[in-house]
C-alpha cells in the first residue's frame, strides 16, 4: 500500500519510472559502444518494432519469450541443414515449455 504522504501523485511516479526504463537500453548501448548516436539507436528500435523482432511470430499470440516445439524443431532443422550441428543432437533437451502458454 502506498503512503498517503508521497510528495508526487502515483501517476507521476509511474510515468517517471516508465521514462527511465525506456531510456535504459540507450544508456546500456552507449556504455558498450559510445560511437552510437541517439539517432542510430532510435532507427534500430524503430526497425525492430516494424519487423516485430520481439513481439512477432509465436510471441504475437502466446507472449514474448514463448517456447514451442515447432519453433525449436525448425531451428534444429535449419542448423542441421547448415552443418552447424550434427543430426544426432536431441534438440528437445535444449528447451522447456514449462513456463510457456503452449
């Protein structure tokens, strides 16, 4: 429960936290690569959103971070075809769906 003597209304505190979280990736990127400009980072984020890199595919209907056997099987098949792993690898040992909505 929130204290009644907060100096700022809760919605203002929430907005401040939200802004800080949105700025965090830019700060982390710049810490590792100081040559990146705000414009380059903004463009990258915009393209990732347009291409639905994070929230597309299975994530669009089942949530970010979802694991499915079909997705792992496709990845396994791709890697075998590319000679990246041997076909004897048991891809089912590489993941779990225990926390997914599958």
